C-alpha cells in the first residue's frame, strides 16, 4: 500500500508540476508574444533606419551637386531677372540723360529770360528818361517790370 501511496503522490506531484508549467506557460505566453512583436518591430525599425540613412546620403549628395550646378529652372529665372535688370538700368540711364538735357535747356531759357527782362527794364528806364511825363509812365511800367523780374527758378531734382 505504501508503494501505491508513493506512486499516487508521485503522480499527484507530476500533475501539479504539469499544472504549474502550464500556468507558467500561460502566464509567459503574452510576454513571449509581446517579445516576438517587439523583435519584429525592432527589425522593421532597423530596416527603416537603414533606408533613411541611404536617403539622407542621397540628399546630401544631391545638395552638394545642386550647389555646384543649379537646375535649369534656377538658371532660367536668374537669366530673366538679369535681363530685366539690364533693361531697367538702361531705361534709368536714358531717363537720367534726358533729365540732365532738360535741366540744361531750362537753365538756358532762364538765362535768356533774365537777359530779356534786363533789356526790357533798361528800355523802359530809357523811355522814362526821354519822356517828359516820367512819373506817369513810371507808374504805368513799374507793375509790368515787377511781374517779369520776379519770375521764380524751377529746380527739378
């Protein structure tokens, strides 16, 4: 009977041991599953990291090349802007030249006007001196003389 009892205890121990292993496996199963998921995610991230490193190297190479040789769009835009700038500069220079010529013509007109006013004033003065009614004539001519001798100077800057 003792043998049977011992066998029975051994069987019960084995059953308990199997139950404990089963319980441990069931308890560890989510952890193991999670470990497999993490391992898979790690492999995916390592692969993505390698892809990103390659892409970064390509972008750096393209950037280095782009600094030495701009693309056609950039060249076209720069060329058009340079052409527009040259045209604008040319027009500006022509406008400056025309302005300078106009100023010179204005100075010449002002000079002729001043001479004409001086001649007119001298002529009026002589006429006053020769006439017997110098007071009446002077009053008559003075407003005319004042209107022509007080013309302003026009400056264009």
